[in-house]
C-alpha cells in the first residue's frame, strides 16, 4: 500500500501529518510526502513553527497511478495554499476519478471543495468549513470520523487532532480494503 501525503510547503499541522504517517507505516504501507515544491515542508503546532520534513516528490512529478490512497493533513494554511495550486487540485480530483480512497482531517477538506468532488458526499471537518462544504454540494456532520462510500471512492474524514486515533484506525482499514487486503 503506497500512500501519498499531499501538503503545501508550509502550514501543515504537524500531528495531523505524523500520526497518520505512523499509522500507514504500522499498517505495512509506504507513505510518501508530496508537495508543490521540492525540499522540505515546514510543519506547525497551531501557529508556531514545528519540525521540517523532506519532500519525496513534487505534485508535478507524480500521478494518481503511483499511489493506492491519499491522505490530506490539515492546518489552516496548508489546504488554503493547496487550493491555489492547479496541479495539487488536479491531483486530489484524480483520486476521486480513479476511485481511490482519500482521507482528510480538520481544514483539509478545503482542498476537496476546490477540487469540486463533494457533491452528494457526507463528511466532517473543522466546524468552520461547514458552510464551504455545504456550498460545494456536500453534507456536513459533526462526528469524530465519517466514512462515506456514496461516491466514486471512499472518503474518510475527521474534525480535529483529538480525533486522530479514530481517524487513523478508520482510514487504514479502508485503505487495506481498497488495496485488496483483509
């Protein structure tokens, strides 16, 4: 199971990167950090700079065929920057078109809004995204984790860092199913 983690060069909430990354590794998968620029990304603890992480590939160097699934970590600035990058938006949209599972937490669904993939989907997020999700044709729920199979792919979403345990358990299970594992 090869999993892309898409993020902007800065602004990702560190724990929303590291916990899912570790969950993919613990499930026997291979995570790859994909960004819009080469080098390193700058993670944050809320509004304070945290650690940096090396970029494996840029979004221009990869395609959906290279991966089995996609994880979109949050952080306010991260998905906001991704929304402004046409290649990043297309990369996200292509996972839906290919029927591959996508997991997004906290503010990450802003990337899904921009990719126009939420019509008829039910998901959760940080509460401030509710109106954006609804305006994009999605249904917003206030749940720890939401697994939506009512579309071309499975979409797994959670609200915030406090939901990470449930989020990681849900998406690794769905990723395993999609990869043909038990």
